[in-house]
C-alpha cells in the first residue's frame, strides 16, 4: 500500500478508512487532510488542516511517495449557499485531480454516489456501473455535483490511461458515526410520504462496509467504478414502520410545494431542498456484483441491519 493520502479525513467514512488502513501492514503512512481533525487515533497518520480547494496541498503530499489518493472531502448536507457547495464539491475535486496529475499519483479513488445515476421512474433495478449518469438538469445539488465530478473524472482517465482510477458509488451511508441530514431525515418527518403513491425500494450501507471497500481498492488496485450497498432492499413504508411512522400517499405537486416552502422559510424540519423529492419517489437501487466478484467484498451488514443500527445509535425508538 505504501503512503495513502486521504481528503475528508475527519469525516465518518474517512475516519473508518483510517482505522482500516492502520491495521494493514502494507500501509506505511496516512496523509490526511480536512478542515476538521479526525478523532480516531493512528500512529501512521499525519494530519494537515487544509481546505480541499487549496492547491497548497501539493506541498503536503509532494515527496511523500503517495501511492494512492482517496478523495472523500465533500459537503453532503444541503446548504443555502449553493455557490460555496459547488465550489467545495466540484472545484475541490478539480483541484485534487490537478494535484494528482502534477505529482503523477498512480492510483486515484474518488467517492461519487448512487445518486449520480439520477432518480427516474424508468431506472432499471438494479443499476449497474455501466448504466448512464443521469442527473441533468440539476434539481438536487449534491447529486448534480457528483455527476459533474464523474464527467471530470472521465476526462482525467482519458488523458491518463496509465493511472489506476476508481469511482465509488454508495447508496445511503448509515452507521453509528453518521451525523448528517440523512440520519435526521426520518426524525424530522411526522410521517413517511409516499410521493405520488410510490413506495420505492431503498438501500443502505454501513459506514464500515464502505470503508472496507475503499481499503480493498487500495490493496487490489482494480480499475473502474464500483457500486456499494448493503444486501437487500427496504421499501420506504417499511422504513417508517420500523420507527412507528405511518406511510401516507401525498400528491407529488403538494409534497414538492411543501418542501419548497419549508426550505425557503429555513424551517429546521426541512434540511433538504425540494430536489430531493425524486430520490424519495423513484428507485435508484444499485447492483454490487462487481465489487463482490472482482474485490471479494462482502458487506457485513444488510440494508435492514444498517437501518436498525443507525436508528438504535441515534435515539430512534424501534417498534418493528
């Protein structure tokens, strides 16, 4: 493994990855960067508090024999400052790719998302890695940014075929350390809305299983994109039933209008803009066969297991 650079080292996935790498004999050094210092302890970790948009990161990684760079630094929670979110998520990624090019880093791993496929009524179930990225026009910033990043990564790969390049597309990531709008989503909603009467299948993946996949990619260096999700699916109505939230059919226009109003009024119960409606209406279930066949990856937790763990560790009352 040699030296591994990690952006977003202070995030919940970054910290779990550091723990995995710390247990690997082949990892000689972890060069982590973030604007929040990791709480996980590691003798192999050298940390720099630095914004991912700062080209000065090149000096941190230069002459450190970085074998693999893992890019995990993104704004996940929707914010009202859309320009800032774009700048960090997209321009930050472009900065990382430029540095990889400048330092001739031979293995690059970029975290994308299953949302990059887009949430469409005609999505196949499950979506495979070769299925198109369809997040245009941009209705949900996070997914749109991931789609733009995938375009930039494709250009990088075309220009640098000698580089082992990975794109990782997780489903919803949950776990005991997940603290974002997605972990609070069901607590904030008085009921589970079946938008337009749809009750789509959903997937969840444990943060440890995601970190394990990144660790396997670092070790095995198999090029290409990889989906990652816990085994099995759970319908939206079933998720609500686990915590005593009943499901109600809601017209699409009404739900969209309500979210738009709550988001623009900055109500605490609405932590996502109305663009998220598609991702609660239509399926974006991903196929994980490629990771299992090529990497030997096996999720320890199913989608249902992951949900229960998140609910239990975040103070939800499980009734199902």
